[in-house]
């Protein structure tokens, strides 16, 4: 397939667009015009043939009218020659005049349509007619019959020639072809036989004489007429089958067939069998009526055939006009579409070519776009999208190049500062390492002190436990004193009660001594002394009770204080124990801290070495940043040839010309290059514990 298309591809590649369209248009238009011309010629030929058939039909009708008149004239002439019938002579004269008129009409048709006529046949026809006219007076019955028959034969041959030349006998339509057969063969055959039976039969009836073999001839004519008459219904039905629209338009043939059969039967009886004969005039009138009916049927068939031909001509003319209109509209539409396609294609191609040339020259500001939906429009839109994306990409590359350059410049400056700070950091790390050594010594000293404090706290905890035990014993002793004081209080209560009883008894004794008078005076003195002693005993007991109550109160307070002291001692013991535990934890933590600080010291030493290496790498990075900036400037110069239409080209050119300047991107949605500021860290101060 590719090999077959290769010549066409090469040819199209060598031609320009207009030439391509012209060539393709010619390739399609020329065959279309040829085919259209052939179709129109064929339609014109069909219309011409239909019109020729219509003209031929006029010839056939004229010839049939002439044949009818000739047959009638032949019959009248036979009647006149055999029976010397003057009435027949007069009718023959009138018929001859009508026949001359019909011949004039036929000659006019001949002159008007030479294309479908046969001049030699027409000349022979004229000569035959002239012969009849020349021998009318001196011919006998046989001679007259032969001349008329020859003339009829010339007319029929002329009709056959006209039917052939006008294509009437070769009509393409089945219905019209059947009508042509009916009109040119069947009905003329029936009419000719009936006309001959009419003329000969009328003369035989009037004269009563058969010429030699005339009865056989008439019998043959009768049989032929019946045979053609039997074919007539079959042909009409065939016409109906081929064209149902013509149904019942030729139904008049039925009474014509019946009447013709009746006339044929009448001819058989009266002429051949000499049975129930009438006069020749009556017989001739019956034959003429039958011929008139056949002529009417023939005329109706001719009209129907003419109607079919007219419809065909109208239909073919309409088809031709419709085809011409459709072809013209199609050609106009195709021309319009081709012109529109070429204009659209040319416009998109020109636009695409212009944009490609601009893009090749570095100008990406063109906005190419097509409103179409075809493949070329898709290509144009795709190229427009590609140009926009390429412009955006180049703009981003330019912006990125400037940003990268400024960032690399900042990186370079930052690397320089970082190198200085790295060296400062290395120095600080050395000082930190020394400080960490001092801190390690201090922490170890703290660890030893924490161990001693831990031991002291353990001793204090032991002494606090012993003090707690002593306080507990004091509490127990105070409890016993309180118990004894309560017993003494009880005893004093008993003594107080005894003193009160003694006082009562002394009072009673004094009362009894008073009653005794002088006898009881000594007893009264004793009672008074006892009472005094009792009162003093009660007073002493009261004082002792008060002292004991005061002692009990103080003992109770002392007991309370001892309890508080015991509680405090317990708390002190717990706190000292807790402190001892904390000091133990601090001792362990201090030992771990000492180990960790040792590891930190080692790590800081390693960091010092790494920092020295980092300083060297930072210097190398600064050098690489400068190289990167140089490459970015070269890249920016390479892409600065593109025009983007964004207003950044002048800024890019200015930046390329002054690559060390700081660019103001505040209004451009670009990266703002900021220089990092250096800050000096303060060295931390270490506090040493003592």
C-alpha cells in the first residue's frame, strides 16, 4: 500500500497548496462532469425518443385514418363496379376527397419530421395513390381491389418504417409497448379484415356472384379477424397488469368485441352461406359501424398511449431538470465548500507558518489560535499551546536562572561567612573542650563532697532514730507519772472526804458537848480541836489537790509536748532518711554526670576535627557556587534571544550586563535575594561549685 501511494505522496510534496487543491478538484470535477454529461445526454436521448415516439404516434394515427378511408373507398368502389350502384359511387367520391385531405396531412407530417420518415417509402406511397387516381375509371373489380390493397400495403409498410424510426415499436415501457402492439398490429389487422369483408361482402350480396376463390379469401379474412379479435382482451388485460393505473380505461373494448363478433357472424351467414341476406347497403352500413367502433377504440388507445408518452416526457424532463438542479447545487455547494476549505486551510497554514517562523527567530509573543475543529485547527491550537508553554517555560528558566544566580551569590557570601563562623566555632569548641575538662574536675570534686554529705546524712539519720527512741521512752514515763498523779488525786479525795466526815463528827460532838453542859466541856474542847484539825486537814487536802491538779495539768501539757516532740522527731527521722536517699541518688547521678561529661568532652574533640573539615568543604562550596553562577549567566545569555512579551527581557538583559547587582523583584513574583547577617555568639560562663 505504501508503495502504491509513494508516487502520489511525492507529487503532492512538490506542489503548492493551491496547486494541490486545483489538482484534486479537477480529479473529482472532471469525472463528475463527464458522468453528469453522459447522464444528461442519456436523459435527453430518452426525452427525444419519447418525443419521437409521440410524433410517430401522430404518424400512425394519420396512417390509420388514411388506411380506413382507403379500405372504405375500396369497398365502395367494389360495390359500384359490381352492382353499378350510383349511391356507392357518390360515397366513393366523397371518401376519395377525404382521402386526399388525409394524404395532404400525411405529407405535411412527412415534411415536418424528416428524421423519422422514410422518403422512398413515402414516394412509393404517393405513386401508388396516383395510380389509383389514374385508373379509377377503367379498372375492373379485381384491378381496383389490387390497387387499393397495394396502396394499403404501402401505407402499412410506411407506418412500420415510421414506427421503427420513431422507436415506437421498441418502446421501453411494457404498458406502452403493449398499447403500441394493440394500436399498430391488432386493431389495424381487425379493421383491415373487417373492411375487406365489408366491401367484398356488400358487392357479393348485391351481385350474388363470387369471383374465383373469393369465398376462400373471405373465409380466411374472417378467420384472421376472429383470431385477432380473440387476442384483443388478452392484450388489454396485459396492459392492466403492467400499469394498474390504466385499469378500466379501455373497458370500451368489450362491446366493440361483441359487435365485431356479431358482424363477423353476419358476414359468415349472409356472404359465405348466403343465408338471410339483406341488401349490400345494409351490410356495408353494418360493416362501417363496426369499423367506426374499432376506430373509436383505436383512437382511445392512441390517446391513452399519447397520454403515457406525455407523462413519460414530463417525468423525464422533470428528472432531467431535477438532476441538473441537484448537480448544479451540488457543484455550487462543493465549490463553496472547497473554497471555504481552501480559505480555512490557507488561513491556518499561513498563521501556523508565521508563528513557526517567529518561533524559529526566537519570538514567542505570537498568540496563534484557530476556531476550527479539524485536524489543521488542532495542530494550530496545539502549536499555540506549545508556544505558550514554551514561553512560560523559558520565562521560568530565565527567572530561575536569575534567582539561582542571586541565590548562588548569596550562597557564596553565606559560605564565606559560614567559613569564618566555622573557624570561630572551631576555636569555641577548643575553649569548650578546655572548659569541659575543668567542669569534669569540678564535677568529680562535687561527687566526692556528695559522698561525704551522704555519709553525714546517714549518721544524722541514725542519731535522729536514737533521739526518737528516747523521746518515746520520755512519753511512756510521762504517761506513768500522769497515772500516779491520778491515783494521788484519788487518795487526796479520800483524805478530803475523811476530813469532811471528821469535821461533821466534831461538829456533832460539839453539839453533844454543849448539850452535856459542864460535863461535856472537855469533850467540847477536844471536839473543837478535832474540828480545827479536820478543817486544817481539809484545807491541806484542798491545797494538795490543787497542787496535784496543777501538776496533772503540767504533766498533761508535758505529755502533749512530748508527743509533738515524738512526731517531730519521726518527721525529722523521715526527712533525714529521705535526704540520705536523695544524697545517695545525687552521688550516683554525679558519678554518671562525671562519666557523661567525659563523653561530651570526647565528642566535642571529635566535633572540633569535623568542624575543621567542614571549613575546608565550605571554602570548596563557595568556589563551586561561583562556577554555578557563571554557568547560569551563560544559560541566561543563551535564552535571552527569546521574546516572551512579558516585559522581563530588558530586566534579563540588564541583569546579564550587571550580574553582581541585586535585582528588585518586589513586583515580579520572584525570589527576593537577601544576604544573611552574621551574629557573634557569646561564650558561656561556667560556675564552679566549692
